[in-house]
């Protein structure tokens, strides 16, 4: 295959440049906040565990749950940062996080915690709206069109 036969990615063509929509950048910031909150929860859990706070009714490990929050929170924060930079990798993890938030809010509503469910569903729906509006979907489709 010669150099002339190679396909040029769409974002490097001069006639149709790939422009990052503001909604993708905002979704990235939202993802970084969501991931950062997960890391903060992990730190709080570790501090509580080191301080000797123990719930005898809980059947979970504070350190194990903290590791889970740190790992996934870090991944979501990184994905959000990637979105703010215009990289396509971060869109999937941030979208999945917001979809999961909507599902978690349904559980909160069903358990009578409307005070927690309402902000959770709002954040999830806003995040999905930022990622799945027409300009964001066009941007994502152009990233794959080469």
C-alpha cells in the first residue's frame, strides 16, 4: 500500500475540520466532577477505617469499598479529562456513569429517598443530554469516520 492509498482521518482534513462541541466539553467537566467525588468518597472511607469507625451490621470492608471507589472514580475522572481534550475514549465511561446514576435514582425513589433521588436523576439526565444531543452524536460519528 502506497502513502497515497492511506486514508486521512476526518479531523485532519482542511475542508471539514472536526470541532469539539461545547456540550462534549461540559460532559467532560461533569465526568471529572463525578469521578473526583468517587475518589473523595474513597479517601473518606479510608480515613474512617483508619480511625477505627466500624459498623458491626455492615458486611463490607471499608478498605475494599474504598479501593473500588478510588479505581472507578479515577477512571471516570480520566475519561472526563479525555472528553475535555476532544478525545473520543472518554465518552463511553462518562455515558455509562450517567446511565447508572439514572438507574440508581430509581432505586432511591422506590426506597422513599426523594431528597437523594431527585438530584441524582437530574445529574444523570443532564449528563446524558450533553453526550447524546445532535452535535455531540455528529462529533462522535465523525471521529469514527475515516
